């Protein structure tokens, strides 16, 4: 007895033909395929490694910048010397707001890098921008404290 021919889908996966001539269940299109990392995957790994290293550097820089801004408040101890004038309000504001800005830059950079990594976009430029922003915040605090203390002769 001859078995009837079963038409096969030329675009679909080939099923196994059983003893009765029936075609087995079709497998999903992704079955049997392996995930392979191409050159794009290597760039992705390099981006993640560079981003993590830059974020660690940013965290160390943030601790140093925040502590340095608080340390700048020691400049107001010279206000008691004769001839020196100080703007204590400006100095206090810098010593209070400066570390908050440092923490804000750190958090915003961490969130930005995390979102970009999740969306599979380059994230190391954001981390580098955060490092530059910390330098700007510390430099601005240094200039403001320096302008708040006037040394007399």
C-alpha cells in the first residue's frame, strides 16, 4: 500500500517523516540556531567595560570633589585676620550646595549610562561627560570660594 505524498512548505523547516509517511510537528524558526557574537558584540562588550571603568573613576572623583568642596570651607578661618573680608553667606552656600551638585551629577550620570546600556547604545561618552561635569562643579566651587575671601594687606 502506497502512502500519499505530503506536501511540504519550502520556506518552513523540514520535519521528520515518520513510518506512516506523516510529517512531524514543525519546529519554531529559531530552533537549532545559536546566538553568535559578531563584531558588533565585541564592541558591545568593550562599551560595557569602558563604561564601568569610567563610572568607577567617576565615583572616586565624586568622593574627592565632594570632600574637597567641604574642605574649601576652611578658607573662611582667615576671615578673623585683620584686613581680610569675607562673604560668609556665599561661602556657606558653596560648602552646602556644592556636595549636593556633585551627588546630583553622579546620580544623573549613573541613570543616563544605565538607560543607554539597557537600550544597547554607547554609554561611555555619557560617563566621560559626567567626569567632565564633576571637574566643572569643583572648579566653579573653587572660584566662588576664592571670590568670597578677600585678603587684605
